[in-house]
C-alpha cells in the first residue's frame, strides 16, 4: 500500500480543519487536509461569521479581501412574536473592527480560506479523500488510513487532527467517547425565493408553537424551521399545503413565495446534536471543532467556535512543531484552553432550548412577546449582553504565532 508522509494530517475540510491547515502552512509546517467531498458546496452549513472571527481575519490580514465577497450584514438581532418585535441584541456597540454578523454561505468562506492556504507550498488539500481509520504504533496514533475514488493509502504524520465533524470517524477509531447533552429540537432545512423587496434582519420568527429562521443568500432565503424533536412525521402527515401556509404566515410573506417547496424531497431534516468529547487528545491525535464538541444551531456560533478552536490549536501546536515536542501533555493544552468557553456556550444554548424555545414550541396560540423579552425593548442597554455573548463569545482567540 502506498504511504505518504507529512508533519500533520487533518481529517475534515470544514471551518476548523481548513483554518488550522492554513495557519500551520503559513507557519511553514507541512500539512495535509483531507476533505471527503469533491467540493465545499454542501447546504448543511452555518452561514454566520461573527465579529470575533472577523477580528482573527483582520489579524491575519485577510479581512479586507473577505469583506469583498458577496455577503449581507446584521447589526441588530430581532425576534418576531406574531405582530410584535423584540430587539434582543445590538452589535453596533461592540469594540471590534466589524461590529456585525456577516451572512455568507459557508462554502464561500471555506473556498476563500483554502485559496489563501494554497499560496503556501506546505498546504496540501486532498479533495474526495476520506480518513477511514487511524494508524497506531506502540500505543501512539502515527497517521491515518485514507481512501479516494482510486485507491486506499496510508498517511503517516507527526500529528493527526480530527476535524471530521460531529460523527467523527477518527474520534471513534481512536476510542475517544463523547457525552450527549440535551437537544429537544430538530430543524427542517429548505429554501424559498428572494424577491427584490425582501429585506429581513431577524434572528427568528416565533408564533403559535412554530419557529423559523431565514438566512439571506442573495438569490434565495435559506430557511430553518425549528420543530420539536421527532415531530417531522406529524408535520408530513398534515401535508405540504399546511406546511407552506404555516411558513408563509410565520414569516409574514405571501404564500406564493413558498410555492416552490412542492415536494418533501426539498425539505431536509437536520437532527440537532449537542455533545462534547470527554477527552480531546490521545498520544499523536487531537480533536477540534465538531469532532470535539457539537454545538446547537442557536445563535449560529458553531462555525465561530470551530474557527477559534483552530486558532487556539495553532497557537499551541506551531511552537510544539518547532520544538519537536508533540507530547500528550502538549496536545491536552488544546482541551484545557477551549473546553471552558465551549461548556459555557453549550450551557446557554441548552438553557435557551429547554427553558425558552421548547416551551414556546408547545404554545398552541400566540401569546405575544414573553415578559422577559420586553425588557430588551424597555431597556436597550440590555441588548449589549446577548450581543457580546453571540458576537464575541467566551474567551475569543487571537493570533499569537510568529509567521
């Protein structure tokens, strides 16, 4: 069997994997990133780049080019409760260079970072190539077994990074376990047409036991219809016309705008998972991003926490590579650095899911804005708290690498 060698092999070309690959290559470390799909154009992706991530892009000298990509910007996050509106976050007060959330399809973001990585000879992106197992020697992970359309082969490496998503193959093969946390919701994912007069900047729409988020992708709305876990079969039994009417009423748009959802094949069920690996590292391997912790879609923070995982990992690993010290104690520093902010954000997400969103999904009639939400309208200074939590997050990372 053919064997390739590199200093670092990263399984997974999502935000965590691509960003870490870019940072390592820019620091002069040979890295191979494996992405099992032929391109980045997949719909089940987060679309929100938050101010904390744009600070990282600025520190890397990439922000100006990034903001040239087609995107939309949100400075105030509002929630619609029937005919009433509550502004829950005002990001304009954040002390960052980009005090807004940038909406951009994740495939555009990944393509952008990958294109920057390819300017460095140490960056090797292998598309349509999947890590299927780990190579273990004397109790240490020493590489991965990979396959593409033509063949299977081995990649031996000083370090293996698992960034292959919430159903991580490498996490399983390395014998690392995860703890499932509360996830009482699922998401129905579909798209509807975007007319020239549509202009929405809303965190969501809630009314009579229904919830909807609409993401502006310039040519269409990408919609996330939030349901109770396990409720999809009942929704399908009620029929597509009832579903379309529900979406149109909730989003306050004409029902004709939803007519293109003419088959359940156009509505994808995304099962929401919130979990966290108990251990993020073994000798020779470290997990980051969704492989280490799957986030709820609430707040759209998942992509940003994955990117900050990559930054923290690079800050730790680049000096370690240069010293040839990739001991387990060094690898465990990634979890030590990133587990606490992850736990804090997941705790907030679970609280919102269980104590706010799930009860609202049980409401059969419109109850208007909950009393605690009204406080954000009455006291606008309160809007800065969720703006900070969503826009900056807990323990944002900064580039501490000498390139």
